[in-house]
């Protein structure tokens, strides 16, 4: 794999992360139904229904997390400046994404009735994103250190 392929993988990972942040932020505008559709914890859905601050604050926090991991992908792809602890950050993000991606599949194998198709699809997407972070970063840095 060459540097351009690695940059493409990291760009795909960044796009998924930024779209995920945007999807989470849409819950604030759309309302409680959006939180339910996106499988937010019951306390957050209840907060959105009640109009308390938990839902919007949690949503902004989660969106910032996804935006940050998107920025790390762009940094690793050399689109923006190097962020602090870039190597550690990329490998940690890749690991978390892969674990997040595998968890629904292991649950589906043990208890298929507890896992809906959308959960499997989201798991598969995050598994691929984790692979993109890992191999994309390695490809970009194959011929030089960051």
C-alpha cells in the first residue's frame, strides 16, 4: 500500500467520524425521536423528552469526541498539522474502533435475538474505520516518521 492509498483510508475514516458528529448534533434539532432512532441511552432520550440539559450537553460532548477523532485522521493524512500524541492517538482510536466494531458480532453469535441489523451494520462500519486508521497511518508513515 502506498502513501496515497493510506491518505485515502484516513480521509474515509475522517469523513465517517465527521458525519457521525453531524448525525449526533442533528438530534438536538430534530428532537427525542432522533435520539431514539440513534439508540441513545434511555436517560438521554428521557432528557430530550423532558427538555433538560443532559441530552444536549451529552450530544455536544459526543460530537466533539467524533470531531476530534476526525481531526486525528486528517492530521495523520498530513492534511492538517500534527496533533499532539498523533501516533498514540491513531493507534488508540484504531483499537477502540475495532473493538467497537467486533462487539456487536460477538453478541450476535451468542444471542442473535438481541442484535438488530442496524447494530451489526454500524459495528461493521466502525470495524472498517478502525482498519482504515491503522493501515492508513502505517501506509502514510511507511517511508518516513511523522
